[in-house]
C-alpha cells in the first residue's frame, strides 16, 4: 500500500483525510485489519464505491482485526449482520444500505442508533442515509477503474469527520 496522506480535507475544515493506493484484494483486507486498530465502540464507518470496489473485502479484514465471530460476507439480502466479539472488543454491525432508498427514516427500522454506542457499525452504500446517526464518522471512498474488471488497483480516500477523528493519525493506515 502506498500513502500520500493529506492532513486536512479542504472541503470540510473539520475533517482529516488520508489517501491510500491498494493493489490487491489482500491489501484491501489488510487495510481493514489496520483500520480495526483505530476503531472503538461507538464508531460509524461509511463505505462508498462501485460494485466490486472492495467494500466487503475491506470489512472482512476489519472483522478479523476486531476479532469478531462469523464469516464477514455481504449482507445485501439480509440488510444487516451482527458479528459478536470473540474477546473484549466491540461487536461489528455490518449493514448494506444499497436496497434502502430513504434516508435515516428507513434505517431506523434497523435500530442502528441503539447499537451505535456499543458496536462498530460499518454501512456499505450509507452515504446520504446514515450521517444523522452521529457527528463523528469515518468515510471510506473506494475508487476503481470503471469497466476494467481486471485492474485490482483501488484508490481509497479515508475521511474522518468530527471531534473523534481530529487527533487520529489516519496516515498509519498506509504503513
């Protein structure tokens, strides 16, 4: 993984960013394991990217890093999966909001606001749907070459929003 890291996002003066180049699915999974070291109960992680960008692969690594039970697979058809911790860490709530059209109103049925304080919540396709859950969140935007299914290179922009992420060095994700 390569890392040109920018300390601040010019579009949001309260946000910190890091840019990471990922060259393989294995590196995307490793990015998830590294990200897990920064996360704690109460964290919301939003994943945005094209189909096949690596959102679930990254979440699989995150689950490994958090030490949760169960195989992390796409929750597309069940909307959400809860993976309890095998140790003392927080559980992982993995949500796929792709099929949910509305904003937070439709998400309320999942009771994410109840789970948030005790869990790490990862929402694929959550942009425009879950931001109201908390002022503090981590947003991963995963870019891949559109229509090139053979290119495994991904450009990941990690943006931490809110006071929680201000002092966090996101550059460690590219180490």
